[in-house]
């Protein structure tokens, strides 16, 4: 009876710890996405994102407002009671932010620029792993990342190489 009780306490403690980590990760995601959604929705009015990254015209004009609305939806979806909705939100986070990493790489930004969106891919994978297990979460992360990169191939216009940007050596 003592061993069974200790095992039950350990399972209960592990479940509580997992729930606490899940909660903390989703809070961080939702706060970031709520803030970023406002910037993205209003991007056509101020151009701050494209100006900050020196990337005018790299994405269709409708992209940022649509992405901003979706980030707001994900921010709210993280708190709906349905586990499937929360996992769907994590799938979107992985696809969107994998596309963000791809965007930085395709526009030839410094490789470190991809760490920001890449961090959210890791956070979403962690939330998924806490909910469905590591193997399923990794498989889902790879599939959703492939979707994000695929959309990036379609949507992101690579920069035009000018004489000024041409390599120094042939």
C-alpha cells in the first residue's frame, strides 16, 4: 500500500508540474501574440515591421493584417477549454513561426534574426509535448514547420540582388 500511495503522489505531482509549465508557456505565448497582433493588424498604416527589417514588398500587402488577426485568435484560443483547440493553436504557432524563421533566412537577414520566431516554435512544441507526449509533438512540429516553410516559399519574395549587393568575388 505504501508503494502504491507513493506512486500515486508522484503521478499527481508530475501532473501538477506539467500543468504549471503548460500554463506558463501559454501565458507567455498569449501575451506576445496579443501584443504582436496589434502591430501586425496595423502594419499597412505604419509599415513598422517592413521598415524595421528593411524588407518592403517581401510579403503580399494582405499578409500582416491577416497574420495579426490570426495571432489574436491564437492568443484567445490558448485559453479555451478544448484540448484540441489548444493543440490547433500550437500547430498554427509552429507553422507561422517556422515561416518567420524562413522569412528571415530568405531575405538574407543575419541568422540570429531567426532566433525570435524559432523560440516560439520550441515553446509550442513543449506545450504539445506536455499534452500528447514527446514523439507525437515532435512529429506534429516537423509537419507544421514544413507547412510554414512551404507557405514561405509561396509568399516570401526574395530580395532583388543589385550591383551594390553582389558578392565581391566572382
